[in-house]
């Protein structure tokens, strides 16, 4: 059961580790201590929670939780979008069966061990992660918006856009992941994929695109340049087992 207290609103969201089911507990009109107690007693041990209040974050850390991500949620209004630019030598197409395996190496190269969000230990894990994202029944892929960058017939990057309600107050297109294989000879591929995704979403009647980016991820500068605005700051914590 999700804990609930009446009063003024607070964003707390949980991904229970056992089922993967999303919960949106409402913590309203309660002190920080009451919220910490409600989370610790009402959400499964080992679950990941995201909170947007620094005091609540500190209270959970003091209760044994561990912080795994500091993020900004951003969104782009589709009223004004950048014009997609061609990238010499690169074509763009929708996601296809088998792309998870074909793009695993690009994902690992883009999210290497020095990146704030490393991809995983090996190609198999990277491919599994991509496949789960692309085939998530709770957050279905928007095929017209998802973009795959291709060079000489081989995919080198992707922008995966899903329809999601995994953030409270949000239901719509969400950029779940975007990456490309590092290549100084191919500048602008990431921005090109995103601008094409934005164009496709607007053509499909959507009004905005959301995303979450780790605070230390340099991709924030690309999102800012393309017109994404900051929505809220949050911290992902894992509750003690």
C-alpha cells in the first residue's frame, strides 16, 4: 500500500525492486520526519525512490538510504522546435528489430566508465538494457519519434522516445535514452537525432517532450541549446534492504 498524508504536495516516486511496478505516493502536509517514516515503512526495502526535496533526501540518507543519481527533469514545448540539420554521411531511420544488439557497442562507448551514467559491464548487459527499454510494455516506444543514426549501413546512435507516465504529473513522450558512438568526424549527430524526434512528435500532435539528465552529464548543454527547460531537480535513492 502506498503511504499517504493529507496537505500540501510533495513529489515522491518509487520503483519497487521486486515487481518494477510504478507507485506515486502522495506525501502532503507532513513534516520531513513523517515523510521519511512513511517512506521507510510503506515502500519495499531495496526500492528506488526519487524525491525533489533536499531535506527529505537528507532524512532518507540518515535512515540508511544510498544516493545513486542527482538529476534534473527537463521538458521541451513543441510550439517552437529547432530545424533538423543534415549531418554529412549520416542517415536516420526508425528503430528496428536487432538494433539493441547492433547498438550495444555504441552505448558502451558513449557511456564509458568515466561517464556519470555508465552503461554496464559488457556488451550483453548493454544490449539487454536497450532491449528492455525498447520493449517495455508499460512505457511503449513511439516509433515515429525514435531515431536511429546510421553510417555506412551500421547504426551508431539512437534517441529512444517512449510514451510514459513514470513521473508524477507527466503523461506523454519521454526521452528515455539518447547516445551515439563517440566520433570526432561526426559532430552534431546527437542534436540531429533529437531535433528529428521533436519534429516527429509535433507532426503527431504531441505538445511536449520530457527527459531526466544527471546533473554532471555534459549532455545538459545540448538539451539547453535545443530549447529544453528545467522542470525540477531530484535525487534517486535506494532504500536499505
